[in-house]
C-alpha cells in the first residue's frame, strides 16, 4: 500500500539557508577589507609610493661620474688658460724684440755717419763740423719718426708739461714767464715724452 507523507511532520530547516528578512552576503573572501584593514589588503603592499612617479633616483655612481667629468673640464680649462698666458708672454717678448730691432736699425745710419766723420777728422775742421751737424739732424729726424719730436724753442711761454726750469734771468727784451734759453732739448709730448726741455725763464716783475 502506498506510503503518504504525514502532514503532521514539520520540515527540518537548513542551517545555511537565510532566514526571512536577512541580507544575503557574499563569501568572506569576496567581501571588501575582509581579513585585513582597509587599504592593506592583497596587492596594496607593493604599490609605488608618491615619490616613485616613474622618475629614477640617481645612484651614487651617477654622481661620481658627473663629478669626475666636471673635474676634468676644470683641469682642461686651467691648462688652456696657462697655455694662453704662456703664448701671450711669448708674443709680447717677440714684439719687444722686434721693436728694439727696428729702433736700433733706424740709428745704424747715424752711427755710420759718425764713424765717417771721425775718419776725416784731420782733413778739414770746417767739414767735420758740418758733418757732425748733419749727423745730429739725422738722429733728431729718427727720433721724430719714432714719435719723439724735439723741443728746443725759445721765446715761447713756459709750459710745465714740456719745460723744466733750471734758471731764472732778468731779460728786458723777453716777456716775463717766457723761455729765454734752452740748455738741453726735450723730446716727446704727453705720455710719450722722453724728457722735458731744460730751460731758463725770464723773471716776472
């Protein structure tokens, strides 16, 4: 005979089944923050920090290489400067030697004429005087060509930049403060003056 379930037997409830009104939660492993504090779960411990924004940090070897390069450039600059100084000194000495040679060569004809005058000293005294005067004029011309003009003028006003007073005389024919006599000619002007002219000046009344 068939066995029918008894209506009086109550159904046995499933312990895992949710009770009416209770929210269904996902498995514990899928819940946010399950098993660890917020922000410290799996995958967060290896995340890059704010300073590691894709910019590599220079290593100590990089700093050492840059420092060595700067030191090499500094040493090369010092060597270039020293070479420039030596080259300038050589060029300056070469210019001085060239100027001395040019000046000496300009006076060679003067020396030749003096020697020629001494050779004929016993023949004609008047000719010797004229020869010495001509040599003197030649030497003065050489000095003028070198930029040192001769100053031996009389009757001009005394100029402390060009004259050196070695005496004061009473001369009724000369205005006071003018050059009466030149005892030693001067050569050059301003910064290119070799020496001032030694003169006597008329006394001021």
